[in-house]
């Protein structure tokens, strides 16, 4: 990837995170509920990402160029 596309992608992700933060603040009013949902989200996406990444690494038909991305 070029430097310009990396910069655009980074700015897009930062903007998405800020928008998501405002959405979460408007949705949750109870601190404990927000904490529980946050933990479930972090651990759930970590486990899901781990299992998917393991599947793609072991798959011989998956292009190796995408593994380094």
C-alpha cells in the first residue's frame, strides 16, 4: 500500500472510532452495563479474529499476499 492510501485508511478508521464512541455514549447510560458489553465485545472479537485468522493461515488456497496485510 502507498503512503497516501495508508493515511486515508488511518483517518477513516479514526473517524469511525469517534463516531462509534458517540453512538455508545448515547446508547448506554449505566456504567456497569457498558463495561460488560465492552468486555464481551473485546473478548468476542478477539476470539473470533483468532479463529478466522487461523483458518486463513492454514488454508492453502488463500492468497499469501492477503496474509501479510
